[in-house]
């Protein structure tokens, strides 16, 4: 009879322990589930943000040192463009932080819901065990041992008691662990919510700062051009730099031909700025808006807000991708046979010298870098070594 009772108890314990094992596995799965976003990734973004803040501080110091120097206008504009670039990187960094926090918050919320459901099941199991003990009159483990009929019976009962004690303690331990997990997840959730609000607030500040810096950079160019007699050397330097860019383009084309890497491209051109077809300054002689007099404009200016896609007008090889005081961030693509296209004043360049691009690829974003008084894309087409009117190609 006692042997049957022992087997029955062992069977019940085995089933209960199996249930406990499944619950334990659920906790392990919840804890081990790899997040789509890790805290290390967010920490890396914060580290990068600190580096950007330090870089911006250094640029501010350099600008302050040039403030009273009338002959350093070009340097000031370059530093402003660099500072604008850093602020744009800060904005991108903050957007990435916000995106990562949002994903992490969603994951934690899902994990919290599952863990709370698990806690309910564990608590129900604990309550069931307590009721079973009350109904069977199990008050003391010692009474089972003292009622053993023989030494062998005592050893058998010791095994049963050990399993019962492990089982009861296991229920309590798992319930505690789950409740600790809930508290930990809630704390992490609240911390992430606070961090994402901080990031959003800083993002708003950086966006305001960006607009201020863009306006400052544009005003600098406008003020200098309005005082052309006072800044004649500065304006002459800008013209000279544009000529140097053309010399670089010719040298790069010859180098491609020498290497046998000249590209054969499409015959038709693609409009480079899908967001706008508004031409604010055409190809040819134009009266200067602030200096007066006429000057030849070797491309067209397409008025468009900062940050819009700039596309490769034709397939080809990138022969220049750099910054200059005149063109700002600019890219030149060779399409073979002395045919090139130039895209200037971009806020950001996405391709590098030597890259091969296809017609319609996004190569950068519109902006107002370099010698510019407002956001636009300066676009040039060269055929057989001569710059032609882009409007006639569309």
C-alpha cells in the first residue's frame, strides 16, 4: 500500500515538475530572446554624438577666431558649411537613437506582457500547491519521516521529501525570479521612455540650430556680394576656384581615357532633381543680383529645399566628389567621350571618386553649401569639352 502511495506521489511530482520545467523554459526564452536593437548600439550612437558635439565646439572656436578678419570670408563660409554638416550628422544620429529606442520600447512592452502572463500562471500553480497541502493535511515534512516503518522505508520517504521540498522551493524561486524580471523590465521601459523624450527635445534644438546656421551662411555670402568693392579679392578667389575645378575635370577625363576606362552612357539625360523643375537662374549671361553687371552662368540653378534627392542624370564614373568654396559639396560624373555632368551646392554627397553610377541613382541631397545664397542645385552639362545649356537637353 505504501509502495503504491509512494509511486502515486512520485508520478504527481513528476507531472508537476514537468510543468515547472516548461515554465522555466518560458522564462529562459524571454530572457534569451535577442533584441532587434541592443543597448550597445544605442550607447555607440551616444558615443558618436559626443564626438560630433566636440567637433562642433572646435569649429565654433575657429569661427570666433576669424570673426574680426575681413579677409577670411571664404574660410568663414567653409567653417560654417563644416558646422552645418556636423549639425546634420547630429540630427541623423538623434533620429537613429529615437528609432532604436522606439523599437526597444516595443520589445520591452511585449516582453513585459508575456512575463506578466507567466507570473499569473506561476502564482496560480503556487496557490494550487498550497491548497493541496491544506486538503491533504500536509503540515510537516518531519511527520512523514517519523512515521517510517523501517530504515528502508525511511530512505524511500527521504527521497520523496527531497522531491517535494525541491518542487515547493522551485515554485517559490521561479515566482520570485519572474517578479524580479517584471520589475527590471518596467524600470528599463521607464528609462528608455525618458531617454527618447530627451532625444526628441535635443532633436528639436538641433533642427532649429541648423536653420539658424544655414541662414547665417547664406547671409555671409549676400553681405559680401553687396559689398563687392570691399571684397573684390574674395570674389576673384571664388572665380579662380571655379576655373580650377574645370581644369581638374579635364585632367580626370584625360586620365580615364588613358586608362581605357571611359564610360559609354545613355544618349538621353534624366532631370536631376525630381522634387523641383523650377529654374531660378538659367544658362548664359545674367545680371548679377547684388553686384550688378553681367557674368556668364555655365549651368542652371534649380530651386529646391534642402535635403531633396539629387539623381545621376546619366550613367557613368564619378571623377570628382569633394568640397570647394565656390561649388560647395559637388560631384562630377563622366559619361564618356568628353561628356560630363556637374551637381553643386549639395548638403551631402553619397558617392565617392571612382564609383560607378547608373542613371537615376541618388548621388546626394540638395543644399546651399559653398558660394550660395539659398538652397538650390547648380547643374552643368559638358559635351565634347564644352559646357552647354542643360535646358536644351530635356
